[in-house]
C-alpha cells in the first residue's frame, strides 16, 4: 500500500479531497451515525496512510480506550502468527493438547486429542455449541467466567459432541489460543503483544490490570481497561481488550502493509495471506471475510459494532468503537454507503 511515512508516533491527517476522495460522500457518515448508530463512540477512516475522517460521540475522545470485544480475537491471531514466525510454535497443525501435558484426556476421546491450533483459529474445532448464521451463539461464557480454571473448562468442552471441521464460532476456543501462546512463550498475550506487536507499531502499551473479581461486569462490562485475564493470569483470547480507535487503525494498517512496519517485519506475509484467504465459511484465522461486488474486505469484528475493516484494493481502513448493546445495527451498511463510495477509482 502507498505509504510515505509511518504513524508510529502519531497519525497525520489529510483533507479527503487531497487524497482523491469524495469528501461529500464521506461527510455523510456523521448524520448517519447520529441517526442510526447511537452506540457508536468513535470512528477513524484511513486512506493512503492518512486519517481522512475522525469523529467521536457520546462524550468520547481520541485518547479514550474502549472494550472492543471480539476484535481481540484478531489480535490473538496475529500473536499466534508472530510466535510461529519466531519459532516458539511449530505450526498451526500442532495438537492443542500438546501444550497442556498436565491435562489428562480420556483414552477414547479421539476428537479432543486430534484438535489442532488451525481448528481453533478457523472456528472449526469440535465444541458442543449451537451456532446459526447471523451471529446467534449459544455458548455459556457466563459459565466460563465462574470457573476457577478457565483453560481446563475449555479443554473439558473440546470434543464433546462437536463436529470437527464444521464452522462453530467459539470464544472459549480463542481463549485456549491465548493459553497456548503463554505455554509456548512463557509470556501472557498482553506481555507478548506489548513487546512484539503493540510497542513496535506505536500502539499504546497495555498495562497489567490485575483482576480483583470475575463478576459479569468485571469480565464483560463497558468499563474494562487494559486486557483482562483469567484467574490463572492468561489474557483473554477472545474478548476483554481495550483500545483506542487510532490504535485499532494502526493494527489494520499493519495488515494492509503485509505485516511490515517502517521496514521492519512484524508479521509474516505468509501468515497474513493465510489469515485472510477466502473460504466457504467466510472466516479466516479469527478474521471475518467479506466479498461483495468488487469489494473484498477482512474485518476484526466485535459485539456492538466494534470493528477494524481493511479493504486492500481501496487502500482503506475503518476503525470503529462502540458501546455493546443488546441489538446493535450491522456496521457494514455504514461502511458500504458512506466510506467505500468516497474512494474514487
């Protein structure tokens, strides 16, 4: 992608017209957000490496962090890729149980024994949950947060009446990936990200926020800060990370540039290619994939409308933070109507 500077220290802004954008179309975002997306807190649109549009709502500002829910999963995916690049994990085909030798699986539990990192990344591991198109998930996450050992609980569920190879969205599986990262590197996902991802690209370093309790609001509430952890100290792999919209845009910019940042390799091009390769499930390595007409996008998506949308062919990133609500509007129509048409050609 086009880049004549790197936003490590700060983003540069540019008038949309100077970037060859249709400013009038882009400025339709503001009234549409106010009328239809009242839970949206911040939006950053980056084109050709410059912020072309940035706005905040609900008394929020650019330095405020927000719980981005399942956007966390795409961060976890990048960390697994970095760990593989650095040799701490051999490949996505390693068995999940190889990282937990203390866990004793039943002799006949072949599905559990056969489960791989790749299955966790692609949401095709055998878990006993019901998933329906449209995002309806019946997964007992409230039960998870009440466990003394979240990893054991997730491992116990793995292989129980599930169907390996069938798409089954599972946040508990993403948490296992965080635990695998810690087993392989000796660092929590938060610590590993600060050193190998967040720090190098100028994202805010995430502080160690010790959990005092694990009530519903503590682990899923809107006031989350930092990166929450389970009772054993594992960073949550599938949710629980608080970011600014500008830092979300930095992460998207990294992927838009093939894993390079200021001539330094952060994530391998191979990992990014595998992560966003289109497939029948329209889900890569913890990234949602979207193709419509001439638009191909990969999205880190979280509940409430939190999102990092990358559209490589348009050199475009849209980062959105939102308050989690019970019935959020789909964020794609907002991007489709106002952002994508603003990019000429």
